[in-house]
C-alpha cells in the first residue's frame, strides 16, 4: 500500500532572456544608475531560469524552492515588461511531459511567444516536483507524513490553478499534459493521495475507529472520482502514463474502501453489532480479493488481507458459538461517513519563502503606459500655453511692424537708421544671417530622406515576413496553426501609417517655411549688410523734428514700453510653465493597487488642471492686456500720423522700414521653425530606429517560430502512415491449420536454371510457359494397365499406379509427360525440390508434406529413363524442345 503516484517534469528549450529584455530596458530608461541596475536584474533573471529549468532537479525541497522563486519572479515581472507577440516577443518551447516521442520524431512540443505559457509550464513542473518529493517521504514518522500531505496539497492546488487559467493564458489549444482535462485529473489524484496520508497519520496515531473509517472512505471517494475522470476523458487513456495510473487508482479505491469497512467493523463490534461486523469484514475480503486478482502486480495487499481474514475468522467463531447474530446484506448496511481533512493549496504569489523581486524599483507596464500618455497630455498642455503666448507676441510684432513702430518714433530726423532697425540688423548678423538659414533649409531634405528610408525598410521587413507566412499557410492549410502575420502586425502597421502621416505633414510645413523665406529673403539680405550700405538702401525724407517733444510721441513710447513689458513677462511665464514637474507614477501605482486598473484620463486631467490652471489664467490675462494696449497704440498712431508731415519720400522710407522690421521678425520665426524642424527630424530618427528594432525583433521571433513549426510539421508528416489503413487478411495474421490433403502445385513456376558448360552458357531464348495438362476421358483412363488397382482418394489427376506406403521424394509429383507433348530439356524441373520461393511470393514458407492418416502418399518418381506407370508412352522420335529458328 506504499505505492504513490508522481508526475514527470516537462522539459524546456533554452531561451536567452538577456538580449531582448536588455534592449527594452535600454530603449525605455535613460542611461544611468537605474538602467544599469535593471540590466543586472535581467542577467539575474536569466541565471534563475537556467537554475530552475536548465539542469536536472533533485527531489528535494531546495529544488522546489528554486522553481517557486522563478515562478514568483515571472509573476512579478509580467506587468513590468510588454510581453506579447508584437512588442517584446520571447518564444518559449516546452515538450509534453507524458509523450515519449517515436522513432521518427521527438515528443510533442509547443512553442509560444507568451509569458503566460512559461508561467503555466513552470507551475506544472513545481506541482510535478512536489508530487515526487511527497512520494519520497518516509511515512513511518510524523515529519514524513506531514511533509507528504503538504506537498500533495500544493501539487493539487497548482494543477487546479493551471486548469482554471491555462486557456486564458495561452489563447490557443495547449498540449495534452497541461490541458484542463489532464491537470484536473492530476489535481484529483494528488488530493486523494493527501487524504490517504491523513488516513495513515490517523492510523499511526491510533485514533478512534470511527474517525479512521471516515478518512478512509473519503480517500476511497477521491480515488474513485479520479478513476472516473481518467476513464471519461477520451485522450487520457492514450497516454502510457495514464495506462499505468488507472489500475493503481482502481486498486487504491478498493483498498481504501476495505480499510473503511475494517475500521467500521471494529466500531460495530464495540457497539455489539456482531452481524454487521461480519458483513463489513466479508465485504472487505471481497474488495481485497479483487485487488489481489486484478492489480497484484501494482500493489500488494497481503498484509491487509491477512489482517481482515483474522478478524473475520474470529468474528465468525464468536458469532457462531456465542452471539448468533444475523448477518445482514451489504446493501442493507448503514453508509460510512466521510471526513475530508485536505484542501488544495491556493496559488497566490509569492509561493517562495525567500522571494525578492529583482525589478522591485521598476514600475509596472500599465503605469509606464499611463505615464507615457500623461507626459503626452502634459506636453500638449505646455505647448498649447506657450504656443498661445508666442502667437500673441507674433501678432503684436506684426501690428507694430505694419505701423512702423517703434522705428517711426526713432526716425524723426529722416536720414539716419532708426535705433530699433539697427539693433535688428545686428541681431540677424549675430545669428548667422542668410547662411545659417540656407544651411538649415539644405539639411532638411537629407533628414527627411533618412527617416523615410528607415520607415520603408521597417515596413518592408513586415511585408516580406507576412508574404512568407501567407505562402506557408496556403501550403499547409490547417496545420499552419499560428497567429497570421497580417493580424499580428496590425498595431505596427498602424504605427507605421502614423509615422508616414507625420512625415507628410512635416513636408508641408517645410514648404511653408521655404515660401516665407523666399518672400522676405531680399529684406533679410539687406539687414545683413553694413551700416553704410543699409543707410544708402533706405530712402531719406524731410526732417520732422517738430514732433520730437509732442505729447502723442510720449504716449506712443509709453504704450510701446508697456507692450515690451508684456513680452518680457511672457518669456518669464514660458520658462515657469516649462519648468513645472510632478511625479504621477505614485498616483498611478496607488490607483493600480487599490482598483487593479488605472483610469489614466481622469487622474491626468485632474492633476494637469491643478498644475497649470493658474498659468492658464495668467496667459489669458496677458492676452487681454496686449489686446487693450494694441488698441491704444493704433489710436495714438493715427493721431501721430495726422500730425506728421507726409510726402512721397517719407512714405517710401516708412514702407522700407516696415519691410525691414517685418523681415527681422520673419527671420527670427523662420530660424526658430527650422531649428525645431531639425530637432523634430533628429528626434523622429531615434523613434523610427526604435520602431525598426521592434519590427526586426518581431520578424526574427516569427522566423524562429516559423522554423520550429516547420520542424514539427516535418516530424509529424514523417510519423504519418504513407497509405491509408487497410484490413489484413486473416490468413496473413493467423497461420492456417495444415490442409487435409496436399496443396496443388502451381502450373508455372520460375526457377533458376543450373549452370551449363561454357559452350552452352550463351544467351538462349526462354522456353514458353508449360501448357496445362490435357483432360482425359474415362475411355482414355480405361486404356491404362489394369494390373495395379487404384488406391487413394480420387483427384483431378490420373490415379497413380501402385502407391507405396509413404511418400518418397518431394511432396509434389513430377510428370514424365503427356501424349503429344515433348519431353523437357535435361536439368529443367519446374517442381524441383527446395525451389519453393517463387518470385511473386518470396516470403511464403516451405511447408513439408503431411500425409493424411489412412491415405497413401504420392508415388515416387520412376527411375531415370523409365516412363511413369499408368500414363501413355512418349513417341519414340525425339524432337527439340525449343522451337526452331
């Protein structure tokens, strides 16, 4: 009864975790101490996998601890990396634990790019190893019993957890060993064995018979459920493993029932129900007899049988001589109660007692994604506020330039360069003038081309792989059972389309900048010239010194000073807006811990309103102030223009000064736009390179998966029969009994001719097939000699003459010939002795002739040169056997 069932471990192929995970860390986190710490953690994770799966594990608690640590680490790392087929693609390959393979191919295996698949298989191995450790325990002491019960319950819980989660974790049909039916059955078996251990513990502790009987009956019930589960599932009995397990389960069911009946009989004896005691013991005897007759090679019940027989003998003796109690039928006995003391262990990570998260500081991928979206929202808010202020500033500069302010106030002399124009000219020269803009414009197409090439190459990789996948899918049809590349690449293609749209919009924006540069190119070139050349290019006008001390000029100057102050305030406000920082990861982590999910939009919008609400009010106030000041400036400028002496030369000068001021503003904006465009293209290059790496990684992973699938298909094709199955004739599968009479000889038999002398070894034409013997009439038969009476049974052949008492020579008769036919060439005998392997029946065994009792055999051949008795004589003349040429 010491037989316990354990489960074999699955085997996994080696997987390099360092390269893909390190690449993700490098691409996601900036270079520094944090990135280095995560890369070291990735290396530790890879070592942990090798220790857990890359070597044989001892049946010891320390080995189970390694497996549980790796499982806990997988659970901890799953939300922190984007494991999927179209992002961080890692393909894990596992073999079926129960399938031993065949001569033409290895065991069944499955490769999936799913961390859930890896977790499921690791948990299966943990449960299998727990069952093996439990089976190795010494059940003669309390420590061994407690450890066995603990590990069996852990194994039952792990198998049950796989049953509930495997289909959602894989999103496809699993191998049979981790299918819900299989692991559900294994969970029942482990629970039954844990209950049996509790029964053994109660027995060793000599607990009350009523308790022990209930524990044994519950164990029998668990074993019965497991046995039924194995029988009802069509696929399970096909496994050799379950073929060995089924008789053990059936035997354990009977043994536990017998133990329950034995201890319940003791309870009946205590209650002086002697007839019930005997009935239960008789039922127990029948149960152990069943085990001994059917399952003796698996479990020995000799000790239990002897114990029950002794109790039954004593009970019968006492009842026969003393009590004379009526023995009831088994069906009339009261049912024995049940007591389940075992429960499958709940699988809630961490399962390891020594677990420490290698990526403790890394936030989950859900938080990372929320942070990314939050940063986008934040950038949009900042850009909106800053863009609003810059547009207002550009509007102000445009209005002032159209009014020739402040140059009109500085140009009262009419023949010198206004101070503002001179400052603007120096500013343009300091920024590099036309050469810097032209160089930036020249660089843009090169940056654009580089980005387009990266994007096109990335999408081409996807196209090529998808084409190959479609070709193989069309070739193998239903056997090509992996996710179609077209479905898998939809997110990447959507991302690529987005990048292409961004590039198209960037091209349009570049063209707008070029058109604006072409419009103001001449005036910008004029501002880049020397002061004397600039004075000469600006028309002179009559002096208007009478307006220098007027009140309107002072008002205008005051209003322009207020506008300059508004601009400075905006620059300060822009810096403050860009400097705002807030760590949203804490808020996202708290939301994830409390609700299990993150409502990013609600949290982000609320936080951004708190951060930038005050700045938004300041921006709006600045816009209102500017609008009021510009209205006042326009009113004052009208009054200034009416007082100012105007003529043709003055109008020309004012027009040139307006263009120069506008050219300066355009230069500043064009330079800013070009630098932003250059930065945009460079940043986009990095993003596209990451996109290219992502495409390359997934294409490489798909290629690896494709090669594995092709290999498996080739092996499965090799294992398939080359022709449809057909029924074998009965005479080929079962040798037929000897016939009552001899088997008729075939009429045409091809044998190897004996070697002829050298002069006759030349090629000769083959003789024609021997014709069938002629049919004889009774009259022809009567012409035979009558001195020998016919003997033996009548046959289709002419009756032989004077048959001897036993057969001589070969079992087949040799015929001298028939009338009208020529004698065979010398040395040719179609029924030669020993030549029984015919060309069309090479494997037919030679069966010696068996004479029928009471019947004479065939006669021996006549002496050489003598005719066969009873047949007509050959004609005297000899003619060649072969036809003449």
